[in-house]
């Protein structure tokens, strides 16, 4: 079994496109179960480790909501304290889970599989001496800055890394949702830690039986586990959020940085990079994981089976 570090490394090799006789790689347990026909279609990776990590993420967020709402806020004597903090905490939790879903179910920027054909090559109208590259693993013509993911079994445009916690690659089309996921999880973690400290302070000054409906040992155990979870999540997401913002501002993916690739592209300025990832000039839409979601069109799209891939 591969370690998480090995799973996230990009091990593909570039080679010039010489012919169109190669076939895309077949088989394998991972790869997209739902391959999008357009940007509004679903994308889901069949990877056991990623699915387990995604489910665990949801369970941990729901556990935090359970402890905050039922152990801390609901028994509180102050109605306004419970209502205000409950509304804010649950709002952040919903935004975090929505960002997680968008990052997991969005096409990260996959290159069409098996498009390295003679007809497609002729349609490119290449200049004499111009060299293009194809991926020997998925037989696709590779755009600049695309890398092959061994988990998704596709070449991904501007692939940053494959994250098992969202069971997907972080690439050109879903990096925004991954950044929002890390940001909202960090805010939820900070909020949970603050509420836990306030709850302990309140219970120490009052009787434990009056500040919570649970017995003191159970309440303490639940809050201790919540604090440990929040601290670990906070550490991880703050690091990931900072790394992503740094990559966006420098217009350089994590893979390109680790490989020490010399930029052959014209780097965007910091704000240009942010606008390219989040879409348009700064606005509240930057922080909305629901923006751009066309649910009606998604549900009305026809389903067509094609081997191990589905177009939804």
C-alpha cells in the first residue's frame, strides 16, 4: 500500500506525440466513476482511501456540531448566546461541508482521455518543428502545466496535488473550492476551541449539572475530544490554506515547486492569479461555495454509460 506522500506524487513522464496507435490505459480500481461531459456534470473518484477520508471528514464535522449544539449551547441559560453562536457555528459548518462537496465532485481540470489521435493532431494545425507531448498512461495530448495523476488516472491541468481528504485532485477548476474548504474548516476549529474554553470557564464557576444536560465526566470527555480534533484540523488546514494562497499568488503549483520546474509560462501578478482562481474581481462570491452551481441543469442531464466512466 502506498503512503500518502507516495500517492500524491506525480510520476508521469513526458514524451513527444509520435503516433495515435496507443490505447488509453484500462483497468485499475481508482479513476473517475463519473466523468463530466461539461463543467456542470458530476465527477467522482473510485478510490477506497479517498472515500474513507471523505466520510471521516464529514463525521468529524458532524461530531463537532453535535457537541457544540447539544452539549454547550442548548443547555445554556442565555437564549441569545445560544441562538447567535449556534447560527454562526452551524453556518460555518454548512459552508465547510458545501466546499468539501464542490471540491470532491467537481472536475479538477481533466484533459480529455484518449484524444491523442491523428485526426485531432491534424486539427491542431501545428507549425513545422512544433513539438507537442502526450501522456503514455492515458494517451491524451498534454497541455502546458498538465500532470498525470495515478489516482484519478487522468492528466489534470495545473494539478497542485491529489488530496485524499476531498478524494480528488486539486487543479485548475476546483482549487477555489479546496481553498474555501480549508478556510471554513479552520474557522470552525477556532470557533469550537473558543466555545469549549468558555464552556469550561462557565462550568468551573457554576455547578456542572447546571451548565450541561450531560453528566460531568461525559461532557468533559466530549469536549476534550472536540478540542483535540479542532486543534489537529486547525493546524492542518491553516498550513494548507497558506500553501494554496502562496501558490496562487506566485502562479506556481506544488508539483512545479517540488520538481523545481523553470517557468515556461508568463506568470500572473498576485491579484490576477487570485481573480483567475476565484473568478472575477474581489466580492462576497469569492467566499460562496454555491456560486456557479447549476443544480437544475445537473439533475436534468442525461446519464450515459460508457465502460467504467459515466457522463452525468
